[in-house]
């Protein structure tokens, strides 16, 4: 068990390392705000964020009609427009942080549900004189909580209002506009409030959640979503009229944008263009007027959609989402947030050239201050012998560039000043990346060595405890040469450990680095102590001239793992693996009888059926609940057939063509079916009914019925309790577990996932029967265990591992990957779509919804793990040994993904590469836990244990299949 414990801790370290190495927080503290000295272009700023608004849905001009007539008139006559490009993850909190604070969210925010601030940061609101906010309780508090002066006021509706099943989510937006209007009416009577509203450098923020809610509930092409755009447009028009009537000074600037888009099927979170492209429209005081594209030397950003949008005659200016923050700060004359990485796009400013140049220079100094802080921090915490500075931007070059910009400003050469500012910003961005990733290479190499050390350690323990290597060697092969420790390896480990400790103690490294640098040393030290079996195995292979045979076997294992790695990128690659698995009993074993041939054909058919799911559309694009209901009814029918077969001993008759007497006679499977099985059958029907009635209620815009919600949570709890009251018979218990897991799975389905569950269940039962039949000399023991779950054999009674056990471990890994990708891919997992959890909850709650989605992913994993445990029990394989082999293969996959992680290129590629590694590591960690859960579900029983002799199988002659 100590190896399990070490493995769990090591995998936690490897899992967390990727965030420290590739995605740790970019924030630095201690910088001074930089403010340009020009008179502000606007006294106040109004920021309107339409949550979940897609760029193409907003700009669409099909049939010469628009869904946002007011804002379109602004684009054509008053302001500047473009597309704001967001980053993965395309969620509300990261999007708002990028817009208002100017940097891309710290990944650690996900641990707090995207609600609280894991690290304090500066923002436009914080730098303003006063900010008023209206909108969602999920967004506003994170900016108000960082206010030390108490100058950020928020007005929020209740969280319960964010109901995805409500009839009209646009009321959330109407609420915001009405509250703003009431606020200004109050200001007319409140002299103190009126005075504050007439100060300069103030911000008004309106967060509109209706579009996001309607998009999730009804999809972006629905009438509700499109009508909501018109409601927002009318609200913005009324808002502008209200501001202009109240102030009458033409000193208000407006920015309209969105935090993220949405896919056609109503989800977001991944990197599809429909999720990462959002509109931005700016107008008012200090903002540039529309320009004709022909006036510019450089060509306008153009794609086919610009013509479809009917905006070819108006200059388009695209920017990154983080660039909005310095734009807002420059318009109202406040310091750019000190943590911002955005670059000011002067094309949006309708001011003098001097104002633009000074504002961009302030942006340059703000970026340079972050670079200088990162450099000083790295110099302070690193020993001189280990420090290599960023040579492209030394202190002397900084002074030279700053001097050149000041000279250009002094000589009114503003274009040159802007060019030099942008060049210096580019250098500071590269420099910040350099110091931010300063330790990446060292840490990456150590984590890779840690992976290899763990793989070798597991291999050594497998050879020592679960193989016949040492028994065959007898400790006599070349005597001391086998058992003598390698002095060279010991010296390398000592030098390696001392070097790492010197770096860690002599430098100011975070505590996590101690784990990342010393864990590989410790693992390889354990390998050094345990490597004798590995050397014995090599000497045995060499002595018996089996090098090529072993090499070919290992090559096939590597090829199998590569198929799984490729499946993360191309789902249909799983069909190649399923074809090979389907042909496995045909190629490896000779089955002469009619029953054997039938079993072989059914197995091939099951593999083909599973392979078909890899070519089906990804689940989540469009819910279709009738398929869920049909899948539930089909599963109920198949379960009834399974119960009938168990009562008639059909399994035994199929495998052995022998007649057995019932319990109470000489033996056989118990005829009695526990009542709990019938209860579970009723639960399946109840799940189908709940799916049907909930879908109907939501379709009628009546929300989630309370009784349905209560019943769904009750079924979820019962699904883990009822199997413990079930039969101790293997087939009966597995049938019980399968039925129980099916209930919550159906409640979380929206399309054809239920059929996939049925298909993989059939495949698992067939795999169990095939392994049982092909067990050879272990059949008699297996037959006894088929009748009832007995106590686990002692380690001494378990046989040693064979090459066929490596194949079983690979099958387990393959079916785990198939369980994950059978109905989805990386994007479908990353994307947030609440329709999966409508039977349980419709009010927005990130943790509950995320947990339910995670549970749905885990259910097929748990199903496969239960059958894997049953196979290990039936044919006397040490479950722990097979799981170790699984770990070796899965860690080899994870090592692939670790080196394939990208931090450059499209954000879809970056997010996907990170997801590959996270999923492979999380799967390993979950399966360590799921193995114990599976053992508990299949072995533990509440009630009286079976009496001795209740079900004793007769001694029958079973012919052993011929192994080719």
C-alpha cells in the first residue's frame, strides 16, 4: 500500500506542476501607476458588457436588416468598431478581468469557482474616482472587494434570478436598465449624489446577463436570443439618451462589448471562434469617428463576414480583450491598471496626435515597470552563478529607448514616438515572458525525469513482486554483477541532489519548487535501491536469446499507447484500436465449437458498435431528449433479459453446455433475484419519466418542477446505496451496479449518450465472459468465484503475471479512454452547457453544475473499473499488479502530453494542449480512488452473508482453449 500512497502523492505533484511551469500567475506587485499629463478626453465612461454576445450574431446584416439598429447607426456615424478576441477559458470571470483589469485570469481562480480573487489585482474601477456597477452577483463583487477606498458601489439582483429554465431571461437586462434609470432619478433629488456624479474620472458599469442565460437555455440562433439583442439595443439607446439629458456636456464616452461568445449549441469555455470573437463598439467623447477604409495605406482586416455584415465601408479595428483596459483608462485620463498587459490602440482615440502619443507613452512606461519588477525580483532570488539576464532589454537599452521617445515627443514627431513606444512595448512583453518562464526548462526536465523514475520504479516492483524473474534467476546469474549497486548511479544521484538543494536553499524559490526538484531525485533513489530485478530480467532475456521477442512485444505496447495518444486529437483513431481488440480472440486463440464461434462474432459486433460512436457528432451541440428516453427503455428491456438469463443459468449453459441443479441441490447460480434489482428497474423507468417531464416543462418555459428536482437528487443518492443490498453473485451484482449507475447517467444525458452506456456495458460483459472462458487452467477457480464474491485471496495465492496480463491492463486503459471520448471531445468537456444538469439544477451555481458534469464523466469510468475488478478476481490476477501496469502506460501517455503543452499559437491549441495533460493526469488520480469505490460497490454487502455451501459448483470437466 505504501507504493499506492507514494504514487498518489507523486501524481498530485505532477498534476500541479503544469500550472506552476506553464500557467502560473503573471501578476507582479510593487509597481507605481503612470498617468499622462494631458487633459482627459472624457469626464466619464459607460461600460456595457453583454454577457455571451457573439460577434457574428450582433453584426449580422442578412436581408439588409439588423438586430441592433441603434448600435449599428453608432458604428456608421459616431464611433469605431471591431472584433475583440478573447482567450481560453471563455468564461465570464476571465473575460471581465481581461476587459476591466487588462490581464488574463490566473488559472488558480477556477479553484474558487471564478468568483473570488485568488490574487489581488488593479483595475480601471480601482483607479477611477468613483464607479457604480449594476448586474450579476457572480461578477460585480470580485471588483468591489478590491476597493480600499470604498469608491465602488454595486447594485445586484438575487442569485436565484439566474435561472436557465426561466421563461424570459431578458428580464435580467431589463432589471439593470430600470435600476440605472431609477438611480439617476434619485440623483436629481440627492444633492450629494449629484455632486459625485458630476466629478471627473468616474465609471458606470452595466453587466447584462440575459443573452448568456438565453443562449444556454434556448441556443444562440433561437428567437429568444435574437430578441434579447434587440432588447439590449433598445436599452442602450435609452441609456445614452438618459446620460446626455442628465449631463448635457457631451463629455461621456461609451464602450459596448462582450466577455465571450457562444457555440451554436449554447456552450462556452473552449476556443472556437464563435466563443472567442466578441463585438466592440466605442463612441462618444474622446473616441474616433468612423473612417473610410480607403483612407488608410494598410488594408483593413477583412474576412467574408465583413461583407455579410454590411460594414465594408467602415474601417474595422480589431484588438485583444486585454487591450480594452488601457483604452478606457486613456479616454478618461486615469492610470492604466498596473497589472495590465494590454496595448493601447490609438486608432480608437478621437483626440490630438499629441494626446495619442502621450497616452501610448504612459502605456509603455506602465508595461516597462512590470518588466523591471520581474527582472529585479528574479535578480534578487537567484544566485549569480545561476542567473542569465534578458539581453535584448538591458537597463542601458531601456534608458536609450525612453530618451528617444521623449525626444520625439519634444520635437512633435508623434508617429515616430508611437513607433518607438510600440517597439519598446514589444520588447517588454518578450522580457516579461522570459522572466515569467525563467525556471520552465529546469522544472520541465525534472518533471519529465520524475515521470521516468516513477515508471521505472513501478516496473521494478512488478518484476520483483508479481513476476517469476527472481525465481527463474535464483540469484545465481553472474552473482555479484546482478545484485551489486551501481556506484556511478549513486554518485550521479548525490551530485544531483546536492546541486538542487544548493539552488533551493541559496535562492528564494517557492515551496512548490522543492517538490518539483527533489521528487525526481527521491524517485530515482528508490529505483537505485530496487533496480536489481530489472537487471536480472535483462540478463535472463539476454541469456535465453529473447531480446527480439521482448522488443517486439514492447513495440506493440508502444504502438497501442500511440493510438490512444492520437485519439486525443482524432476521435476516430479509437475505431482502429477497437478493430484490433475485436480481432484479438480470432488471432490469438483457436475456438472450434459453434458456441465459441458465436461468442467471437458477438464480441466483434460489440466492438464495431462501440467504434460507430467515435464517428457520431459530439454530444452537446443540440439536445434531443427522445433519444435519452428510448435509451432508458432499451436498457430496461436488456436488464430484464439479463435477469431472466441469470435465473435460468444461461451463462453457464452457454459457456459449458452443462446442466446444473439450482441452489439447494448440487450447485449452480442462485435462482433467487434480490428485490433490490426490481427496485433498480423501477428507478430506470423513473429516470426516463423525469427526463421526459423535465424536458417538457423547460420547453414550455415553466422551469424545473420542484418534485422532479427532489426525485432526481433522491435517485442520485440511491444509486450508490442500493447495490450494497444486492446479490453477492458476480453477474447479479454487476447487473445491479450497472442499473444503479444508469439512473443518474440518464438524468445527465441530452442526446445519444445513453446508447453509448448500453454499448460499453454489453462490451464489458462480453469482455468478462471471454476472459473467463480463455482463462485456461484457472477456470475451475473462476467458476467458483463466478457464483459468489468470496474473500480476496492472499497475495501468496495469486499467480505471477503473464504477457496476457499486459494485454488486459492495456484493454483497461483503452476502455477508460473510450469511456471519455465515446460521446465527446476536449472542447465538449471544456465548454460550459447547463442543459446537461437541468434535471438537478437550473439556477447558476458553478460548483454544483461542474461537479455534476464531472460525475457524468466519471460514471463510465466507474463502470469499466467495476468490470476490471471482476475480471481480476475471477481469473486470480493481482488487481494491484494490473493497476500498476495501467499506471505505467497512462503515465507514458501523460509524458507525451506534458511535452506537447503549448503556450504560443491559437488559444484553441493552447487550451487543448493543457486539457490533454490535465485529463490524462486527472484520470489517473481519479482511477486510484475509483478502484477502491469499484471494489466497495462490487464486494461489500449489507445484510446477512451467504451461508457456507449455499451455492457450491460441481466439479466439471472444462476443455482448455488452445493458445496459438
